[in-house]
C-alpha cells in the first residue's frame, strides 16, 4: 500500500516573467463558469475578489485576450462566463497537464519505481 503512494507530483504553470497561469487559475475559471460570477467563485475558493481579478487581469494583459465575458451587476446582479478563447485555453491546459502527468508517471515507473 505505501509503495503505491510513492509517485511523482507534477505542478504545471505557464510563465513569462512571472507565473501567469496555473492550476489555481484553472480552478477559478471552472468555478466562474459553473457559478456564473467571479464573486461566488472567490467565496467558494477562499480567495479575495481583488486577488481573483488581479490573476485574471494579469493573464489577459500578458497574453492579449480576455478569459472572461463580464456583464455588469445591477438589480439582478452581474454575471461572468468564459470567453470562447478562455474555454479553449482551459481545455488545452488540462489536456497538456494530463499528457505531462501521464509521461511523468511512465518515466517515474521506469526510472525510479522499478529500481527500488
């Protein structure tokens, strides 16, 4: 049982000068898409509203496209959804992460696990 727990742990992020996209932002995008508001997503994730907007704005500024379609609040409240490019990026990021993790697992099994 303990031998099965011994495995690689891969964390993937995209950077320019600083980290601009990682698993935390990916989760935030999923929750925004599911809940329909940034505010609700922040509450569920336990991050501040300003931090979430900073993460989103930093990414959008660095790569030059919007992740979120914003609809200003009002009497019925605001709403947010992923843009088509935002959805595509999220899908491709997850596909990339799955492939890297699969490769890491195979490499780990060959290089480490089989030898100990």
